[in-house]
C-alpha cells in the first residue's frame, strides 16, 4: 500500500479516481488546488503525488518546480497533451513519469507501481567506486573525494546507471529506456539537460570533463579522471 496525494481540480476525474485507488489498497488524499497540494505534500509526506497540469490557481509545472525545491517525493504528472515537447518539459521539470488524459485507474496504478519500484533500491547492491566518486545504491548516496553530493532522484538514477557501465559508452536511447522508462528515441534533450546538471554537481563541464565524457554522436561514458602529470 502506498500513501498517495491526488492534486486534481476536476471532480468528475478526482472522485472516481480517488475511489478506484482506495479500492486498490492505497491510502489516498485529494485536493483541488495547487497551493493546497503543495501544503498537503509537505505536511502529509506522501509516497507519491499525482499532479494535474491544468489547475485553477497555478500551472502544474510551477507546482512541480515548487515541490522539487523542497521535496524529492515521486511525482506522476497528468497531462492532456501527448506531444513530445510537452513530455520533455515535464520530465525536465522533475516529474518521475506522466500519464496522458484520458487514462484509466488501471493505467495509473501500473505507473505508480513502476515509479515506486524504481525508487526502492535493493539493499544488496554493492557500492560502486570510480576514481574518487562513490555511489551507494542502498543508501542512494553519492560522495566525491569524501564529500557528499546532493542529487535529485533522477540524477542519482542516471549516475548509477552510468556507473554500472563505467568505462563503456552508453547511448542516449539506452538512458531514455532504462532511466526514464521511455521506450523510444527522439527526446535526447532531456538526457542532455540532466547530464548538464549532473556535471555541475560533480564540479565539471562538457568542455572540461573529469568523470562524464561525451562521445559525439554515440553517447556518454563515465570514467575516472586521467592522472595529472
């Protein structure tokens, strides 16, 4: 059972969805406005938020940015648009997944299970060390030269996936499939954006890489920095 927060202003969607999710064993709270949703997310600390983009008081993407500024709660965005640009925007803004309206409770339930499953890292996974970079999957912690590096859940998943293949070039298509769970190509921009954020937190850049090396036209490779002469 998961503790869910449904932020949806349309009662014709909210009421049956609330009932269906409760019937599936979840503890579900619901609100109809953006600000009530932010307050509930911070007060009730749900496992996952289902966020409608078309709210009456604030745009859903703004709500997502507000949540990401103070919380790493899993977020599934509900959007009426299924074009790639919209999907990339919500993923870049920090959503863990999305559903396109109209959707069924069964479809949403499968997305909820997938997102929560991705967030539950098996404790048996060993730590991975690449140079002075250490990734601890069980604790979902990263340290660089002994100092903690604060990453978002998506940044951690991206770094961990690259670390499991350290020394090998990983394509953007593979990253989209394995990290973002998007089974198609064409959304390279979201990978590039997250790599840029990750590089910044590791104290490097695309023009002066240390750990993350871009192989133009192929993908990206995680490797230990070259020893200084």
